[in-house]
C-alpha cells in the first residue's frame, strides 16, 4: 500500500475521451491508487501534444474512457512501498512509460539509453493508461524525473514529452561543438526546444520551417540561420550549403511529417538524419542512401538518465519553453482552438492547480 502524508480526496475532475473523434468531456472520477512502484502526483500543469490528437482520433485504439495528456508536472502526494528514490513533496516531471517489465533486453541492458524501449510496459500515460489532464495522476517512479528548483511546472509539463523527445534527438546526432545541425520543423513545440538544446551543446543551427510564426520563433530561440521551407527544394539546399562551406549540414533532425527527403538533401555526403516525426511511411529517394551515403536513424523519448540530464541542461542553460497557458481543465476547447489555428507558438498548456504555480515561486522556479 502507498502511504500518503495527506490523503487525497476520493474523487477528482479529469478531461476524458469517451468517444473517438468527439470533444473531451470533463468528468468526476475516483482518484487513482498508486501501486508499489508508483507515485501519486497532484497535477500542477498538463500540456497538449500532437500525440493527444492521435489518441482522440483512435489511432492507438486506447480503451475508453481515456484520461487525456501524457505531458504533466506536479507534486508527489503518495509513494508506493517499493519506491525509495522519491518522497512526498517532491516536484516532478511525470514519467510516460508505466510499469516497464524489468526483465527484457532493454530493461536489463548495460546501455541505459535503451530503457525507454521496453515493449512490455502497462502502456504510456495519457495514451494507453490514464493521463495528466486531471487533478491527480499515477506515474511510475522509475520513469519520472525530479525537477531542479529553478525549473517551473509550466516548463516541465511540455518537457515531459516534447523536451525528452527532441533532447535525445540532438544527442543522437553525435555532433561535436561547432558542427552544423539542420532542424526541419524548427519552429514548433519540439523545434524551438531543439534549437536551444543544440546551442547549449555548442552546435550551430540551421532552422527550417514552413510557417511565418515558426520562422520567427526559430530566430528568437537563437538559430544561426533560418530558411523558409516553402521555397523550392533546390533553393533550400543551396541556402544551407551557402552557410556550411558548400557541404551541407553535418546532421539533420526531422520533426515535421513528410520532410525526410528535404532533410536528406540538406545533409552533407556521408551525413546522418535523425527521424523523429512519425508519418505512416518514411520516403527518401534512393540516391540519397546509395550515392550520397545518407544514414537514417530513429529516436524516441529520453531514457530516465537522459531525462535527468535534460532537466539539468534546462536549468543550467536557461532553456525557455514557450507556453500558452490556459487556466483550468474547462478551458480545453479554447486551447484546442489555438492549436488548430496554426498560430500556436510553442506549446499549449492547462494550469490544473494554480496554487502549486504560486508556491514554487518561493523556491526560485524561473525557467
């Protein structure tokens, strides 16, 4: 049994998918009970991600009703009996994989950066298990990350997926300080973070995006060069080559669907493309692979260790998460209106518990 310091209420409010391709419903449901390896987190902020739209559309065939959002932050209010690494009162960024098996090759491998690939989990919160768009959420202590005092709940919620995803993608470029990375889809929720992470690692950044707002955000986040993807492909390639000594970027990261061919084209001979976007199929001209020796590799979430490294990077380098905050779970349709408008800059988040936001100011949460 988990032993809370102050028992949570028996019921809570939660945003739920009760029917695919239909609006979220704000429901009153029982507060979940944490298991031995779990934490019960009082949610401060829940963030909206592109994956949420896929869940709502039934892409993952989630069992309904499904509480939304896999990006959350908050305060631990109960810990399971097997948990020794967290305590009640810890500020956390919620882990996404729930209950890794602990026995497969990825769980037991000496390569810590493979932990998140376990296929025998109970599911990902907000996707196959209940999510963060609620007053309380159960999250696995083994995949959850403590927050430095300087990192705010408003930043931590989007970092739970967007940050963990793009930070690992930048690491997987394996580039050295001074080398060039091209980020395709650089002006979105992942991209604006990827620019800042790359800069923190000493890389030079070509930001490529197809929206005016995205291009502007990429400039604000410190991209060395910004290129409009709406130009002809050959023009985009020439623009990248013009700033990289005629060679092209040393590596590219694909954050936009169906942009992999462009990413390959702007990458130098024998270079690497890190694929993050998830279209149904990835299509690249054979000449890029055969004649130019462009190599593709995929990337998913950070491992627990990489996640800890990411939040330290945020704290030490002042990485700024651009958020559009909406107060209260009942503001979901308003937030979705902004997401669907095409004018979103950064991430849309819902403040679930404003008291936690106010309280963390006293410990210096500022980024």
